[in-house]
């Protein structure tokens, strides 16, 4: 069973995303976009997670994915108008996903378990 952090104030998002990056860098991912106009779409699969950051001036979350030192498999996904972030964890406390609610819907970064 997954569980989500309680809602966090935006002032804590930078620290939350830094800690999330530290715990999960290098794990394989699936990035899903869910918007009313297109529905749920998978944007990428099997890219390693490099990091996530918060820009409070633009209310933007950046998710960086790709192989370390490679330009062949690289993706930066920019999410404007972020309104809420949450880290979904399993019962053992391991991160399962990062959920960002934004003006255009939501983005979900899930980790692939092998």
C-alpha cells in the first residue's frame, strides 16, 4: 500500500525535492502526464532519475532524467504552475513516486521496481 506525505507549504518544496533527489538519484523511472485535454500519457520510460528542483519565482518544478555523462538519453521536464507536491511511499518508507499537481493537471514520476 502506498501512502503520501501530508500537503506541504511551498516554502518546504526546495528542501523536499533536494532530499528526494538525494535518496533516489539513479533509480529508473516512468514519467506520466495527466491533463484534461490529453488524458494520461506516458512521456518516458526507463530513464534514470538525476534530480528535481523548485523555482519559487516561476512556480516551476524541474525534473531531470538521463544517463550520467550522456547526451543521447536525456530529458528535462519543466512543470509550470505547481500547486502541490507529494512523495508517495510504500509501507517500508521507500519512495515510490513524486506527484506534482499543477495548473494543467498532474505529473507523476514513478520508480520502476525490478
